[in-house]
């Protein structure tokens, strides 16, 4: 029977340790990037966003509006900067709008 560890640690530390031990960080990063996109882009863009997926360091965003796709493609560098600032780490290096 495993010995119970009676030391008290903050819940956030316990969760981070669990995530690290179970190699779940990539999955968490994917969720965090989606949430950051929704938060930063607002309803105007989110209404036309049909998919957001992080693969390696590339964010693939599916949009239902070609006009919006063109508009956002002009600001890719700024979007990457804003997303990484929101996430607190450099997860996104490239954005592909489709």
C-alpha cells in the first residue's frame, strides 16, 4: 500500500505536477491556445471561426469568411505576439489561416 504524503502543497502546484508526470502539457497547451484565441479575438472573429488547432508550434485557424481571412492575414505577427503574451509562453510561432 502506498504511503500517504501528508505535506500540504497548493492545489495549482499539485495539478501542475500531475500534468507534468502524465505528459499532459501538450494537451493543456492546445486547450489554452483555443481559449486565448476566443478571448483575444472577440465575438466578431469567433462567429466566423470554425476551428482552432495547435500542431507543434503552428496554429491552424479555420475561418468561414474569406474576407476575414485576408484581414487577419495582414496582422499575423501581432496576433502571434498577443497570443503568446496571453499564454505567458512562446507556444505559437506561426499561424495558418484557412
